[in-house]
C-alpha cells in the first residue's frame, strides 16, 4: 500500500503527503502491515501526519 501511495504522489507531482496516523493492535499491523510506519521509514517526500 505504501509504495502505491508514493508512486501515485510522484505521478501527480506532489511536493508532500498529508496522512492520518493511527495505530492498530499488533495483530492487525502484522496481518495488514503498518502503512504509517512504512511511509515514515521509506518516503522521500515530506509527510504531514495528523491523528
């Protein structure tokens, strides 16, 4: 999911990304992955996160 978000943002010429940042239980994050955590670790665009 996070890589698709970055691809689309770059394709649209975005200068930064605005995202909601919500934590989930460890089981949910293990099954579905942590998009917020992955974006923080891998994004080359600035991120504005809101909870």
